[in-house]
């Protein structure tokens, strides 16, 4: 097993243990436990592990240029929609990238999106969680590509992915700023954001319904024309 994969598995195991421990430890102690910092470190390490995986792949200049170009485009289309509550057209592009070019390329484009766009929108401790959440959208898009789902499947993935993305960010905020850290406060905070995540879900559904298959077709023509092979799954 590659070192990056082993590190990634250990990080996710640590994250799962940490989330369970948050409710137990903070519920029995008299003060905050500092899980916000712990979750931030876990997110950063998870993103780094994926970058190590990408670095270890046998890729050439075409693959690097493609990922950089798609990551830049994804970041650029996010900025004009920043004024509309949680409508994120970049999510549909990330899903389509993973669908055509594989999970590693999908994750890298997803991770580059907030890394680049937040230079304009504002960086902060939420950036690694956005990188991780959008990166996982690319991985889910790759799974959809293997199953060769159609428009309906892409729309369902966009809706589900919107809530997965939002609840990932909410988990960081809950761990950092909500007290006490209990399952009740976690559930209440997640449920209070349903309307906000709903905007993301509706936007994803609309973009994928109208542009999903067309974008995938364009990307597949590009891949075939330049004989570009999808980066292998991590």
C-alpha cells in the first residue's frame, strides 16, 4: 500500500474517533475541548494526503495542464455567484470532471476551486474543509462515471452532494464555535442549515440537468482527441 493511502486511512480513522469523542468528552467535562483545532488539522492532513497521491501518479504535462485549467475555470465561475446564497456552479463542473477524468483529477479540481477563489472571496480556517468537501464531490463524480449514470443520476448526485458538502463545513463550525459539543447541538445545527443547503442542492440540480451531459460530452471529446487517460483511482 502506498504511503499516501495509508496516511489517508489513518487520518479518516482519527477523524471518526474524534467526532465520536467530541460528544463524550465535552459532555462529561466542564469546558470546551478544542476540537475545532483538531478537526482543522485532520482536514489539512487529509488534503495533503490526496496531494501526495496525486504527486505519486505517473502523469505528464497534459494532465497537469488540464487539472490546472479546470481548477481555474471552476474557481472563476464560483466568484460571480457569490452574491446568491449558496448557489455554487463550480460543484457541477467538479462532478463532471471526476465523471470523465477520474477520482484523483476530480479531487484536485475540487481542492483547487476554493484554494484559488478564496484569494478573492477570503481565506480562513474554513478553506481546508471546502477543499476536502469539494474534492470529495469530484470523487463521487468519478463513481458516477464508472456507473455511467445519466442526467437523473447526476441530478440526484448533485442534490446529495450539496448536503454532504454543507454538513462537512457545518461540522467544522460546530466543533469550533458551538458549546456544548453534544449530539443534540450537532443535530440542531445541521437541521437549521437545511434551507441554506437547499439552495446549493437546487442550483446543482439545475446546472447538472441543463448542462451536465453536455459538459461531460465536451470533456470526453477532449479526452479522446488528445488520448488522455483518466488518472487512476486513489
